[in-house]
C-alpha cells in the first residue's frame, strides 16, 4: 500500500478484479468520454484493454465506498513500465508512436507512464494529488531517472491545435540527448507557427492540464506529434529528467514520498 485516507487507498493493482476495474475506468474515459477505440477494446464488457496490460504495473486509486464487485472501486489509474520490465517484455508501448533510441541509449533508469485517467466525479479534488504522491514514491523506490510517456490532445485536427503544439516545440523541446522523434507513419510537425506569432495565453488554455503539470515539473516534449486515429487524439511524448527538476519540483516529490 502506498497511501491511505478515510476515503481512498492508493496501491498497485493485485489480481484480475483490480485490473478489470482499471480497464473499466479507462473505457469510461478514453472510449465513452473521448471517443477512442482499439483492436482489443471490449465494448460488451466496457473494458479498454490491450496486449501490454499484463506486463505493466497499474497504480490505482481506490475509493473505499465504491463496490469492487461492480468494478467501480478504481477511480484513478496510472500504467507504469520500468526499463528492467521493458527489457523482459522487449519493448515499450510508446515505441509504436515514437523512436525511443535516445532514451534507451542513455543508460539511465527509465519509467514509461501511460493510460493516466481519473473518474470525472473526482477531478479537481484530492484524487490527482494521491496519484502523484504515489507516483513520486514509486520513482524514489525504483530510483527512476527519466520518466516519459505520451499525453494527448483531444481530436485529430492538427490545424486547430497549431498554437499549443507550436508553443511546446519552441519552448519545451527536449535536449538532443533525450529527444525522441515521432515515427513517420503518422508524424505531425509541431512548429506550425513561428515563435514570435504565438499567443501564449491561448496556447496554454488549449493545452490539457496533465501536460501543463509535467511542464511545471520541468518536463520536455519530443520532436513531432503523432496522430492517433484509433484514440481520436494527437499525442506528444513527454520526458522528465529527475536530475533537472527545480527545487520546488523536488520538494513536491519529496513531500509525496513522505506522505505516502
């Protein structure tokens, strides 16, 4: 167990019921709310799943008042894969969208983050804090040095997202040593607007909260976005070097670990 309160428990999924509850939450968010789909999505059972699930750790936020038998107890989730697990599996999920050579050749301990979501009824409250504090504990426990994973803008119309994508490219592009690149099949250039013509306020308003949270912690983005037609999203690859965190960010992670 990573953290607990009167209402919540944060822990790693253990057993089929926990995993299916995480997949049910993912279905509600990624399929029903955002219009995504995929070859292994089970619409009859309302489960968003894929071939990678059995190989990953699933950090789950459990509301103790909700019924596990109805697969309703998981209200937040992060899917996690360490570099040692990826070595056994043979690949990362993100490699379908990005060339990760720069990260894999860095010699540093990696953690891939994915499938992050929170039930709509719990957004804006303490749920995200619990998830982040648990993630911080996981990072410290496994001595992770680089966190990365794809994060999404809703929709596949790149022109409508020109401002936020261009802002990310001009102001938060990863250094060369860590710069992954979107694969050619669905590659979308991000530098659609010159830096001096971007409305920063409008760009930030159009950027999802999760992406902005990583940027505040010192995160970068890889080169190029990926258009994911199955999930009805445009994805960017976020990268965070724990050595480059500023003092405020380090304090947040340290607090997360102490409170877990």
